[in-house]
């Protein structure tokens, strides 16, 4: 297998076969990140393609110190956040208001029968809806840490924010998710136990 | 002693295994004496347990197989974005004639226009812009190789869409003929330069394949409507009869066996 650094050099020199190989190696992870960010297949395809095109156009700016995967993730996240910023300021303001809410189910509007809601097919829907409650930035941080397993320091680099901000954003995001999913608290199928360190 | 605010940060790090032993002990001490943080920590675990049940749907092998083709197509569309629009509208209007004689005239006009556009926009219409300096001969040959390869790949994606379209049972809407025709037209603008360069490099086999493809692309570009199932079948038969997809696959295999060229190893002609 050709080392990635060689592929990057070749791609920087205009060899499209090398760029194709880079795309093949990273398309899957990038697509799933984009799917997590946007929540829709079509948008994910679009965002991942746009990311690769931007990467291709800016290949000359890529420096070897950073990992290629982190670099394209950074492009994807920034592109997504910029698109969201342009699209809806109002929606973001609405979600930001929720930051002041506290833990616990007493604030949950939905008084849902846990047995009904825990239906297997509905769990995915509830999780998606819970994710939709996050602001774009909270969603990015949560996805990168929880689903893509990036260390907090890498997320800070990808998003261009401090590690402290990553942690507080993540904490805030998980609080919102908790609120949205609080009716699962009594469901034996979900993890509820207090886990000691 | 830790305060509750600092504990929040430590909880996040602890959950994702990013906490040192010392901080871990500090967190545990705080949780033992602070009911609120203890509850919050349990809630985080519970929530993340739920979130881990999330499933991501695999878009399927067709999506992954076509990923590069679609990406390359979009890059090409962006690169071709500077083509003069007035001409493109006129160009499109040529394929809306209804009678066969008009189609033939249209096809001839497209061919002539293809030559003209191909020359006029050859620096814009490229699947992947060749950023290598064109002054060195080997780089130019590698670039020709890439152009031919990209041309074949795009054609293949297009033809697969057409071949896999079942005129008997499928809705013609799913064929998306206008898009297919647009791609055919884009490819036709590249054909003459490519054939000329292949001829110059005595690669007659690949030139013949490109010529075969050109005929098929012209037929697609001239289909008057997606409801003309007979004409679509004719194009499909043509692809089949000429063994076009097999020839493309063989060419691709041949090119894939060539190592990626390195900067300090100037590329040689491989076609
Ligand atoms: Zn506390």
C-alpha cells in the first residue's frame, strides 16, 4: 500500500490517480461524518463531495504536520457550520435558549409512555430528534467525540477552538440530549446505572 | 477541593477515558460528597448509553462504487462552469428536434460545435485540472493518460446508468435523461482533442475505443425524450454489441496496474 504522504505529494503534483486513491481511502469515514452532521443521505453526499473538492483545490496548502483525515474533517465541519450559519440564524437562537435549562425530566414537556416510546423502530427516531435539538456546534463536537472517537484536543484543532470550549460545549450538548431522551430513564433496555470510575 | 464547574469538565474527560489517575481520584472524591454531580454523572452515562444505540444506514454498494465517478463529474462541471452560456443554450436546443433527419443534422452540428468548444474551453473542461507544468514531455503524457482515464470513467458511469435501466419495468423518470444528455455533451466537447492527442502518441487502440464511445454519446445526446424507449434500447444494444464496457474495464485494469508516478520519478507514457 502506498504511504499516504506519497499519495498527497503526487496529488499535489496533479496526479488524479493519487487523489482518487485518497478519496477511496477516506470517503467512507467522511461520508458518515457528513451524515452525522447533516442527518440526511443526500446532504451527506453533497457535503462530502464539496469537502473533497475543496481539499483538491487547496492541496498545495496542506502541510505534513497534520493528519490528512483531520484536515478534511476540518474542511467538512467548517463548510457545514458556514452553511448552517447562512441558512438559519433564528433556528440557532431557539436552540441556544435551551442552554439555560437544567438536568432532569421535570422540564420535559413530553409525558410519554416509556413502553410505547421504547419500541425498537422508534428509538432511532428519538435519537435523531434529540440530535436535532443540538446547536450545529454542539452537534459537531458531540459527533466527533462520541461517534468518530476523536480525542478532545483533536476536536479543538479540527474546529479551531480551545480544549476548554470543546469540553463545555460537549457538556452542554449532552445535557440537551439528556433532556430530549429523559423518558427513557425508566426503560430497562437503556443504560441507566451510575458507573463508578 | 474541586468545585462543581471543574467537575463537569472532568466528567467529560473521564467518560471518554482522557483523565489522568490523579484527576480521576479527585473526581471520585467530589462525587462521593456531591449529590448533584453524582446525579449528573449518572445522567451523562445513561444518555450516552442511549446515544450509542444509534445506527447509521449504509448507502449501499452502488453508492460507493459510483462515488468517485459522481465526484469527478461534479469537479468537471465546476471546471466547465466558465463555458459561454449562450452557446450552451443553442447547443441544447439542437437535441430537441423531432425528426431523424433533423437529429442527424443536430448530431453533425454537435460534432462541429464539440470540436470548436473543445478547443475554446480546453483549459476549463477537465475532469481534474492538471496542475503539473506541461513543459516536460513525460508529464504531458501522464496528463493525457489521466484525461483518457477520466473520460472513460465518466462514460462508464453514464453507460452503466443506461444499461441498468430496464425499459420494460422502470419509470423513465429514474433514468434522468436530461442529466445523462448533459454529461454526454460535456464529454463530447473533450473528444476531439483527446482523439487528436492519442493519435499523436500512436495509441490507436484507445483512440478506437474513444471513437466508439463518441458515437454512443452522440446517440444519447440526440435522444429526443426519455419516453422514446425504442431509441434507448437501440443505444443499449449499441453499447452491448461493441463490447464498450468490457473494453473500458480492460483499459482501466491496464491503467490501474501502473504505479502512481512520483515527483522524483518522472512519469512515462503508459498508453
Ligand atoms: Zn458537585
